[in-house]
C-alpha cells in the first residue's frame, strides 16, 4: 500500500490573490511532496499590490479549526503566519501543544505587509518571549528581527532571538550580507557556527508572499525528514525558483 505523504499544518491568513498566506503555503506544501492542512487566522481583503483590511479570527476560532485536524492526522510540523496579536498567538500555541506536545512550530513573524499594512503594534521582546521559547524556528527579515530584539544591527538581533529558538535571518534587506540568509542555532551563538546560505546567481523578481513560501518550504522539508540546515538551503533554492517563475508580483509553484 502506498505510504501517505507527511502531513503539515499551516495557520495563516486567507489571501484572495493566493500569492501569500494560507493558499501560498498549501501550494508550496503540495509542490514539495507533503499534504497541507490549513487553518484560517484572518479573512483578508487584498491583492498582490494592496492590503486593504483583515477580519481576524479569535484564538477560540483558530483552535476550533486546528483541534480536529491535530487529533486526526499525525502532524509533526506546523507553520504559523499572521494572527491578530501576540497574545492570540500564544493562546493558540499553548492549545496546539496541549494536543501534541512534540509538534515543532515554524513562525514567519509577519509584522507588516509588503503593501504597508501593519499587523502587530506590540513588538517588544518582553511580549514575545513566551512565544519564542516554544518555537523550533523563527524566520524574520531584517526589520522584523530588529523590531523583535530591540537591537540596531541584524547579526546582533539574530543572536538575541537565537537565545530562545533557531533563527533564519533572511537576506532580502540586509546591507551587511545582501541576499544571504543566515541560520543561527540556539546553542551556537558564536559567529563561526552560523550557517550562511548564499543567494543564487539567476535572475529573480520581487514576489508577493515570498516570505510565506520560504517558511512553508522549510516546513515541508522538515516534515519530509530533512535536517534543519539542509531544509533551509533547499527551501531557499525553491523560493528562488518561485521568484524567477514570472516577472509579475505573482509567481508559479513548480517542482
């Protein structure tokens, strides 16, 4: 009998343009050989260029969606995107862990949409510590890392955050290492133990939802049994292929 694909879960916003959020995650999961389960955290009104509004799901509504999935399917990896606030996120994570204490959570800390919409008013490290300590991996861009850590430089920010969980500092806006993603592991904050993942040499185009795709690709790779460092490298390659797939802000998912 054919073995079932690994199950992975995304908790993210519903983007009608399908470039970002829940729909982008499910596309990525499917393309990378996993079965994607989805929980909606917000009903958004947006396109690839505009973020107009969000109708947030409460913690109770999110948990109600996730609970039967987690009780039915053997989900070992879960990716989280936007939620109303950090308090909602913590309540949801605690509920998920009550159902499956061994689940590994990857958080893409979307603090602001590329179209300019701000999701989280409270970005103080003190408010996020309880969430960070329960994560397997955090995937911030430079600005998100700076906001969450309170530091003024990317490497210092990543080291602060890596005292709680593994951190993949994305290179899209970095001046110190343009285009290079850096993986910081919790017990290895020394510069020599940081894994730098260089950008490819092919031509790529800006994409709506590229951060969602990267974190979803990492989650899918981890669910397939790939080590974290390899998962980050492979996911970056997949994301670059996605970025190169079309010159518009919407990309295509191909294996």
